[in-house]
């Protein structure tokens, strides 16, 4: 079991995303792997797609995924809740993390398509 790094839901398989954390740039120059559930991945990808077509500069702050201080975009996610099942929440991600998520989503979709083709 693994936990999603955005919504903290525990699932058997998370989508690996390579994130470059500024405070670990000397220790891990190739980046750090974070895991996202497919729901968070989809939400972040939608936000990245909207960002590409708009001129919004975002809000200054600290990224919830890499910890960089940058211009951030809000991503709507669903966190597990004992009382309600799940609650809508918003996390703030920087453009670098959104770009890494788009790349990871593309690779994940290709991997799923290849696995599906191999089984048939």
C-alpha cells in the first residue's frame, strides 16, 4: 500500500511523479519520486491544461508538493473523511510540479495502453 502525496488516500498503486525539491537539489539532483492517486493526477493535469490556455499568474506561496516558493495554481482534490466519505479541498502547486505531473500522466497513459494491448 502507498499513500498519495496530495490527498493521503492509501491505495495499492500510485502514479510516480519526479519532483525537483529545491532544498534537496544537491542531494538529489535527479529529483525525488512522489506518488499521486489517479484522481489527484487527473485534477492536477486539468489545472495544468487550463494554465496553458490562460494568462493567470497564480498566487505567491509555497508549493504543497515540492516546497518551492513560487507562483502557485489551485488544484481541487478530494481528501478522505470518516464523517463524509470524502471532502473537497484545494492544494497549491507550482508550474514546475504541474509540468512534471503532465509528463507523468502521459507516461502513465502510455503504460496503461501498452499493458492493455499486451493482454489482448
